[in-house]
C-alpha cells in the first residue's frame, strides 16, 4: 500500500517517488502531464496511479503546503 509520495517538476516532466508501507520505493516519470503542466494536473494524475498501486482501492492524498510549485509531498490513506 502506498504510504507517502514526493512529486517533483523537472525540465523533462513530472517525477514521483512513492514510499510503501512495507518500506518499498517506486520512482518514475509521471506520464500524461507535460513538463510545464500545472501542479494540480500532476497531483490528479498521481492520485490515479496511487489507486492502481493500491490494488484498485480508492485513496486520498493530503498534500503538504509547498512554498515551491515544483515540489510537493503528500500522505496517502485509503479513501473514507
């Protein structure tokens, strides 16, 4: 189950690092969002990815406030 996420805008596109409850780490490029895409679009796309990684279980991501629109961290929980 995904536990937390880091979302980062790079010149080549949005990247993610997903930390799992069992200590795993999954990193990669976020498909479907252009490099100049808005953070909200990247957050929406990564929420769908997290649901897939959680075996189709709906999840909620609580994004921490960020002073920088190019870097976000969030906590992942099953949706209520």
